[in-house]
C-alpha cells in the first residue's frame, strides 16, 4: 500500500499541544485537516493556534504566504464526530487512559468508513489493548509522534497484535510522505524509544541514590564524556518529573514489574513534593528567579555543587589542579580507551609499554593502577582508580574518576593530573560500580540487543529511533559494534555480581551476541 492521497482528509481528535502539532504536520503536507475536541470551542481555538504558528513560519521565510493561505483554507474545526465521516485517517491524541481511548474509537467506528485508518498517538498504553475494542481492529495502528511534532522527525509506527500489514504499511508510507522518518515496531511496552531509553534515567538516579555523585556532576559527565545532548536530571526537569515517572512506571508495570525497569524512589519523592521541573519552577534544579536562593539541588555526598547565575543549574564537582605523572606504563591496549595512549604521548608524558595478555590498564609512577570502568569497584582491588567511558576521548571535555577510601591519595592525584594534562576537567565520584557513562551505555546496548532478538524492531530502526527520538550520539547497536561484541556483557556481568537483584543480568540476547563475538574473534 502507498501513502494516503493528499486529497484525503485527515482528522485529529484531541487538540492539546501534541494534537495541534500532528494536525500542523498533516496540513503542511497538503491534506485537508479536520479538528475535533470533546470540549466545546477548543477545536476552534486550536485551529487559530495552528494558523498563528503558520504565520510565524511565513515571517521566518520557512513557508510562503500562498502556502499558508492554502493550508488555512484546508483546516476546519468540527463540533462533533459526525464531521469526520469522510476522513481517510483519524489520529487520536487524547488523555492517556485506556477506557477513554477505547470509548472514542468505538464511537469513531460508527462514523467513519471501514477503510478509514485509525491511529493512536499513545506513548505508554498498549496499541493492542486500545484496538481490541474495535469491530475492525486490523486497520488500527500506533502513530507515535515526538513533541514538538512539527520539528522532531521521528514517528514510531506501531503494529498491534491484530494490525494488518497493509494498514501498517500505509501508515508508515504516509508518515514518510509527511516528511517524517518512520520506524516500524511491534506493540511492546514503551515501543522502541521509551523502552530502550529507561536506563539513561534509571542509572543516573541510581548513582545519585547511592551517594555516588550529585545531579549536576552526573549530568556534566553524561554530556561532556558520554556525548549525550543533555544529562538525565536536566532532561527530566525539561520533560516534567511527573510525565517521565509516569512513563517509567507504565513500562515497569507492563513488563510485570521487571526489576530492570524499576522506578526511582528519589524521583517519586520529587513528584510527591510538587517539584516537577521547569514547569513548576523547581525539580532536580531550582529555576526560580531569586538569585540569593542558596538551597542545593539535593546533592550526594562529596559534592560541592553551587547554583549558576540564572541558569537553574548547579556547578558540577571539578577536581583541583594536580601535577601530571612523568610517565605511565601501559599494560595492554586499553580496549575502548585505546585512543588515550596517543593523547598521553601528545601531552608530553612518556608511555612505557609492557606486553601483558588481556592487560587493559595504566600503571602510575606510585604503583597505583588506572583502569577503564568495567562494572567492578575499587574496593575490590589494591590501589585502583577507575575512569569512565567516553564517547570520544579526544573530544571529551570531562572525565570521571572513582576510587575507594583505601586508594592512596598519590594514585588519585596522579590519575587526576594525567587527565588534566590531556585538557580534561576531572570529576571524582564515589566508588560506584560501572561509574556513570559505562553502566548507562552497557544497559542501553543490552536492551537494544534484546529488542532485536524479540522482534520489536530491526537494528537499523532501533539505531534511527534512538538517535532521532532522544538525540543519542550513537545508536545503541552502533555503540555496541564500536565498543566490541563482549564489552557490554562483561560490564553487566560484573555489575550483576555487585548487585545480584537481576537489574544488571545480561539478557540472553546479549549473552549470545557476546559469545558469538568472542568465538569469532578467537578463531580469526
């Protein structure tokens, strides 16, 4: 099946921010658009709001005045569902309640023709469950747009258990004809993005709850070392703590309270206190205009976070300047951190290489060891400082270090001075297994491999969805290939030993991938 013809009317039911955005996308693509809202007068207000946004696009020269006028002529609010009778596609964007959506679609079936494609924009409910109330469930799909819909390119096209392939294909091709980047996925809790993104939030909150680091430091490490656009704390403040927690809770419940998706108690307390983020003036950070406000952001132990002027952020913990070591001894190639060896040499620090089977560490002049985060803790070893994973060690602006209370101050100072000599800011956090970036990336990779193995989506669609939907610097499968087939499984195995709750147990899919990779590399 091909995309809907541009002469086919498209309806949007529910005229909040998302509904208006979807309507604008269909309208600018060239369709006649009908708007309906259960609240009297709201559809007309929404139409006025859409036209105002089109006016702004004209003022910015992103849309011609003629195209604006034509779009305005195609836009029509209606007072009841009967006004949608001639539509070829109806997209619902109403309250996230199963009973409300089911009732709406039952009513729509009495109005539209049997060939009308019905779609829900739900982000957290089961497409199968919503469509299960329908007389013709085969023409029901999920079209999950991301907010703001006119700007963000990704659309998850979700097939419920009863969705017919031809209708899913028509929805996919229509989204693509609208200038979007569609990805196809099965009806699974969280679909692609909201399923695989859970560890990005969960692991940051876990580090905070374990007193490993404060929110500002964790966010800075995720941005400046991990390459993420925003840190987990600032992003959830932007999304809304209540909204983010609701999605997490929904995915957790839908997976029968799988420990890997367990919500954060710290976030629950934030929501209970009414600190919902930017929209309430305070979340993890304070967004009030009072420059003399001195309250902290709920920092963990060892933090020296201070609020920045007017930004609502707090300064991350950054170590004082330390002297660099005169040399380091490289045992092995450092694996994913092998680029560091060239950077160290460029900084004028001698690198003495020693061949050692499976060696992946640097030995400092004082005898201490510097090791890439592997899911273990410094307390398990004598005089070890761990350093976190970076997306690109050359480009990273900050590196996190962790150590136990038994690590010698000389080793900590030499490790700190080494990275500072490479032009990096250094954040020293608590003795957290897997640190910040490494544990987060390992878990994201694991969920991605599991999703592929369970037929949720293809590798290509998963990588596309995570890059476009949440701005990840790499798709998780691309990250997996870059880090090596066994890396994520090894990190999670070690984390599972530290925390045998099951939260970090590698999935069977990741275990198989690691085993196959290890076997291939061993015979090459």
